[in-house]
């Protein structure tokens, strides 16, 4: 038997109700905040991700699914969504009428990471991005919206970590100071971090290797390097979060994996997931639109790990799997024909209905109805039909009601709404 590829998984029908519930909650909330959905493709030119995420990142260095197309072009299954949304913003000149655009997108991402619980090679993200607005109020609002989504979903065990990465004005001084410290501690660092300490020292701050963590424990704080504009920006973000009761902690190690972040960065972490504690992350990327060939418009966004959010919500949510309201147990040819028509009518009337056309015995149909968790069974037998009636059985109370076949769909709908 052919099995699925390692690191990939099926989202099964019995899990889907929860995914839909989360997706619907996110959609409704984001739309209320003025976000509109965008669907970029899952395949893009490799160059897009190299230029936006950065050559020196884990994703680009070792995790991308990159292929040569039949004509030799290098294409990549998207490892994240922001680059595509930025490309689309530029390509369609979405800034032409009003530079401020708020968009969200939900879909699969692909990274060839080492598979483990909570880490897949195809995983899903819920992304939101705001373009064309540099105000710190947007940062605060985006974090507020993100945290609100979690509380709407009943997720309480959540910590917001925030940091500022400064801007091209002030970050170089911090980078230099950090790089100097790291080079002086070279013998302590892992192989990746030795390389990063010169090329991308900020990345060493979030290395998980204990010796590297130890080496950066005395690292300078970016807070001491922020220029007045960045400091003011970050102060306002924090003040607005405090004002609205969003609890957070300052985390000067939070640099996130991608190169394009500037100023505010944030991550939501939870204790509910074991080792993979990050459930959402994001930040400002004020230079990216320009770097990808667009106007110098600022932007900010976040990505929620959909699979991880499902895992957390499933720990407290009762089973949302949908069950039929009516199960039609159709008996005999005439019963099946009538049952078929009524099943379609009831489905169209918005009553979830399952009909069995197999012609099996009433006993085995009742068993199936029970297994499916149907609330009522409509018994459509030939002898009852001859008398112009059918019987509806309440599977919980075992009560039975006889209804005339004339206008049956209407009668049942009224009965259910009584
Ligand atoms: P990132 O784009 O790396 O900032 O990731 C944003 C969120 O996506 C993370 O906080 C995780 O919740 C989730 N995520 C990232 N990589 C994976 C993966 N391989 N499997 C499942 N979820 C992931």
C-alpha cells in the first residue's frame, strides 16, 4: 500500500469540524477589523523567497522544497505566505488608490524540517498583513486582534512576547556590538552560530543550543541601541497594549527566523504544546516592499500555526463533529424512492439528513443510524406508505411520531423548529 510522505499528514473528516470552527472564527474577526482575503499560489519563483526571507536563514539554506520546472526555471513550494502577499501587493499595484491594504490568507506552507510532533513538512498558517501604515497603533491593533482570536477560541494558556529590532538607522550599531561579543566567544558557539556571528549575529540570539544560549546571556540589549524614533514607536505599542489589557513580556531574544523584520516583533507561546511552544509570530517588515521592487511602503503581519492552534483548542473543545439530524431508513423499493426525494428536500431545507438506499433490514439501518449519532430516524416502510404515513423516531427519548406523507418536509421542519 502506498503511504503518505514522511512529515506530511491527512486532516481527516472527523477533525475537519474543528479546523472549520477555527477558520470561521478567524475569518469573522479579521473581516470585522477590515481585512480581506487573498489567495496567492503555493508555487512561486525561488528567487522571491531567497530575496525576502534571506539567504542566511534556516528556511532558505535547508528547508525549501525547490524544483527545476520542465523549462529549467527554479520554483519553490512556499515556505511562508508574506513574500507572496508582498509580491501580489506590488504586482497588482494595490497601493495605487489607497496605500493602506489589510489582507489575510489561510493555507498550506511547506518546509523540509525534521518531522516531529507539532512540526510537519506541510503545515497550515493563518496570516494577516497590513500594508502602507507605519503607525505604532497598527502594531498594537494587530497584536490585539491576534490575542483576541485566541481568547475567542477559549485559549487561555498563552504568553505574548514582544521585542523591537530597530531599523536600518540603529540596528547596525547593535549588530556590531553583538557580533563583537559573539566573536570573542567563538569557541563556545555551535557551528551554525560561528557562521552567523559575522553574517547575521541576531540569529544567534534565538539559537536553541544551550552553549549558545549561555554565550548570549550577557549580550547587549537592543533596547539600549534603539534610535529615538524606534524607541518612541515601541513605547507607544506597549502603552496601547497595556491600555487594552493585553498582557505581554519584553523578550530581547526574540529576533524571529527571517531577515526582513524591523521594529516590533512578537510571538505567542503556550505551555500546551510541549517542545513546540510557538503558536504564532510576526512583526514589522518596513523595508520588504521596497526590497522586492515596490514603493517604500511599510508593512506588518503575523502568521498563526494553524495545526498547533487546532491541537491546543482540541484539548478543551468538545467534539464538534457534525451529525445528521435525520436518518432516513428506507425499506423496500417504494420506500427507497420516497426516501430519496424526502432526503433531498430535507437537505435543501437545511436539515442535515442522511438516507440509506442499500435496502438492508430495519435492524441494520437502525444500528447505522445509532452509530452515526442521528437525532431522529424517519422510517419509510412500504406498509406505512400504503397507509399514507411515515414514522419519526426520537433516538434519545425513543418516542415515535406518525406523520402524513403529504407535505412531509414542511411538517418535519416545523416539528424540528417547534
Ligand atoms: P514562522 O513563519 O516560522 O514565524 O511560523 C509561524 C508559526 O507557524 C509558528 O509559530 C508555528 O506555530 C507554525 N509553524 C512553523 N513551522 C511549522 C511546522 N514545520 N509545522 C507546524 N507548524 C509550524
